[in-house]
C-alpha cells in the first residue's frame, strides 16, 4: 500500500487476519480453487457476519448502513482505513494518529452543516449552532463526538468550533415544529397507513391530529424523517460508495480519498487515471482479483496524488457541488437546454 518503500508493512499489520496460514505448496494460484486452497484462505481471512453481502473481494453494491452490522475485525480486514478501525491501522503509533482524529470530526464525516441547516431553517430545532452529526463507534453504534477541551462561547461564535455533536434521534420520537400545519385544508379524520381512501378529494387530504401524543402519526417532524430516509448528502465517509455505477466507486474513511478507483474517463478530471476507464475495474497484478469485476481499486496502493474525479464522487450532491464548479460546470436550472436533457423521444443511455 506504500509504494515509496519507506514504510515496510505486512498484510496483517494493517488488515489483521492470520499471517501464519500459507497457500498449500502444491496448489496453483488460479481459478477454480481446490478445497485445500479455500480452506487455507478461510483460515487466514477474517469472516463476515453477513456473508451474503460479500460474495467476492469487491466492494458490495449499496451496502450503506449494513456495514455497521459487521464486526470491527472484519471491517479492518476489508478496509483498514474505515473510521471505525483507522485508529488501529492508519492512526497507530508512529503513523497518522493526529490526522485520523481530525478526519473523524471532519464535516465530510459528520455532515452537520447540512443537518444543522435543514433542522434550524425548517423550525425543527431552535438551535442555530449544529447539534447533530454522523459518527459510529468501533462496534458500529451511533456515538457523540466531542471537542476536548470544550471551546469557549467566543470560539464557537467566531470560529464555529462546537463542543459536541450527537447522533440524530429516532424520527419516531421527534415532534413537529408547528402542529397547526395539520389543520390545513382537509383534516377530517385519521387515515390508515397503506389503506388509501378512494373518496379522498384531490388536494384535500383527509389527515388530522390523532388522539395520541407527540411523536406519533402526524405528530412527528418531517425534517428528522427526511434526513434519515433520504440520501441527500450520503453516503459520507463512514460508509462505502454505492459501487454500482461510474462516478461512485470508492471505499470508506481514509481510503475513500487515498485509494483511487476508476470512475471517470476524462483526462481533465482523472489525469493519469483516465486510461483505466470508469467501471471500477482492478488493474493490479494480483491473480486472485477478477479484472472484469466492479468495485475494485485500480491498484492496492495509497496515494497523495488524488484526482478531481475522486473528489467528485461525493462532491456532486446538492449543497456539496464545489468540485463541479472547479471542473467548470455551472448549476443547471432545469430549464436552460432542457430539451436536450428531456427530449420528446426518451433515450436509454448506458454507463458508456
């Protein structure tokens, strides 16, 4: 992973696993692998809790929060740069400990700038300073992240340093910022979920406050629901990319930036990596990795030469499109040149 050669590491130094297990001497390193090879591999590798999610060594498609169900040992095995375990690998003694601590509190990890703005501007919380952010413990549980020592009120006011960020509360217990909105046109009775009324008048939904308390039925907050059920800013650094289409092949944590995937064929966006295409294929010399399989890095190597195409994997979502403007694009208003985007005869485009 360190091409310079100044750092000498074995596979298990970062990934964990059993370094004492070796490939049987009389077994060729080619598919299909005999049972003896598979048995040795299973002994050497850390096994997942969700084997159906990992049919191969490639990043799984749309894994999202299921990653949190895996053990820290397995997360470290598949990606030592994941923020749940980076303190044991990238951030270990003599390596990049200070950087790992900063990344765990980075806006690219917690996303508090969006959550805070959405919740405050829509009246869901009365706090102008961000209160909630995304972070997970080594066990995959939501956790609070703190500034130690805590900032002074002046530092918060002038520099925006926050004392802490909490996980989002469950949307089921949230309360609406203005319960009077339920009394808009309609509101005759409570509807049954999943059982629509064919007699309901268009534009006049039959919704109403319930006899139950806040945090139930129509008395929850739509912004808290939206932040947890939509992916306006996700996946952030805690999770893998979707790994199912060009422009979204990546890992998580430190590796999300420092291990390059084939995402963009443009030499302007990808520089020397453009020649590897945009399908997330591996071009390593490892004979065990299928070269036609999606979701692999170009090579098993870290780099500081990160192309713009790697940044735009995340910085293409609304509100984070700074890389779009860096590449020379402007925000489209959905009207200018709209006939080209939405032609009368629909075109079914491929990733190519």
